[in-house]
C-alpha cells in the first residue's frame, strides 16, 4: 500500500484525530493508538469507532516515566498525531521542540479547533464553534431560519481529520527530499475555511447576492433542492445547467414553454411549490425509474442501509463489511496500483497490543515488566487470558 512502512503514533482523542489516523492506516501506515489506561474514566467516555487497522498501547502520560516512554517511541516514529488542548504536551515535556530535537525526521501533527496561536487558541470548542468562526456557518441554512450546521462533518472531519491527513502526507513527501520533519498546525477553523475557498472566491459572481437560503446552491433554487415523495422518502434535484433542467421538466411531465424562465428568481418560490406537489404524487422508486436513465441530475436520498445496498454502490464495492459484520464506507480515493486495503478485523481493545508494540520499538521485556508493575502501562493480552 502507498503508506506501507510509515510508523504513526496517534494520541487518543475525539473524532477528528481518529479519522486522520484511520485514513493513514487504511492506506498502509502502521498506526499505534496511544490510549489512556482503561481505569481512567476519560478512557471509556468516548469510544473510538474509527480504529480500523490500528493497534492500541495503553500508557499513563501523566507519570514522568510514561512521558519518557512516549519520547522514546517518538524517536522511532515517522508521525505523531496530537489532538490535545493548547499547552498540554509542553507541560508533559513532550512539545515539538523536545521531540524534534531527538528525532529531526518526526512529523508532529497538532490537530486542534482554533490552532496553536490566536485569541481562541486556549479555548474549548466543537465543530459548530469552528464552523461559526470560519464564516461558513453563516452560509448554511434555509430562508428565514437560523444558520444550520450539517451534523459535525465539515469542521471536525473535513476541515480537521482529512486536512490533517493531507498535511501529513505533504510533509512526508517533502521529507523524502529534505530528510527533515516539521510541525503541522492543523486548525479546524482554517481547515473548513480553506475547504470553503469556492464560496469566498465566487462572491463577485452573483451566486451569493441574496440572503441565506435564497441563492442558487443553498436551497433557494427549485432545481437544487430535495423533495418528499409519496412514500415519505426524498429525491435530490441538482439540475443546474439548462440541458439538465430541460430533462428534469420533461421527467416531471411539465411543458417548458408554459413555465417561467429557469433563472427567474422571483418565480422560484412558486416553482418550488409546483415541483413539490408533483414529486409528492409518486414513490421514490417510481421517480428513480423515471430519472435513472436520464441526465436530469435527480437521485434518491438514501438511508445508510439503502446506500450500502444500492446497485451503483454495490457494483463499485463502495461499502465494506468487517469480520464483526459492521458496514462502513471503503477508503477513498481508489488508487490503481496501490489501493487501500482496509483491515477487516474488529477494533482493538485498550492496551491490547501494548507489549508487542513496546518490543517492536526496542523495549526489553524487563523494562516492560517494570513499567507494568509501576502501572505506567496496561497490558490487556486477550490471547493470554483465553
């Protein structure tokens, strides 16, 4: 796989960092999730559901010897993913100045909401806060309604986990030339702002000249909208270009010559009502039979279950099932020569691989035994207990 041989240490955290680590693991990196000891309440408060392909090492970083273990691990690692709040790693003696001095090739990825500097650098926050500060949230929502965040996908995962993974791969590529690692300051505010570059750069095109929810791409247009079907499901319409719009109108059984011009903004509300009343007359399956063979840009809004079983997705094997029977999306994009080969094993338990990881990184069995007796590490060897 593309990242085969890359050693990654992922300090256990909330959703964005685990996604970053999972992406790297899916494409071949050897990812070790450094967990808190399982006796800690914080260790079990949020289960990592994005642990595919990772191994777990349980380590108490609050103990000086625990911090020393991580320092030693970083000496043999390529990447460290660090999701803690501002200053935590420095207080543990594990800041980038220390770790990069000991391993100049280390890529030290710091994934936070607000970044390492600035007024809010030390503040707590979540996806909705980062989305708000980026300016993007002001664009999301329907007419005459409050701004509406699309669950926690944009800032946490797109602007956070994915952008951080991109930064890591870029830094790895650069290191191949320079031989040097570097620090990545991955701010979710800036990540989602960067993701929205089109919105920023298209402001003078007239696409966003109307209030929120009244523009071409934000639910203002009748031909870029979702509509309820007679069976309580929905169809998604994205017929922007005239040639696609013409096919939409034909599929709806309407006559284009009897309708207002497609871009007649003042008629959009009335056209929405007309489209809604027509879509409500047939089931989702019936609309699919009408539009599937056309370029009207009309598709069914699928549930997770329906998406996994849809013919198109099945033909591409877009969703995969692991050994415990759980279904999830396969890694993307698909590389022709070195595609991702996601693990089908169950996710690791906290501390399941502690001993084998430490041995791989050069610790002796005597050292491991001492760390275990001092409760610096936790070893949950399931094989030994069977």
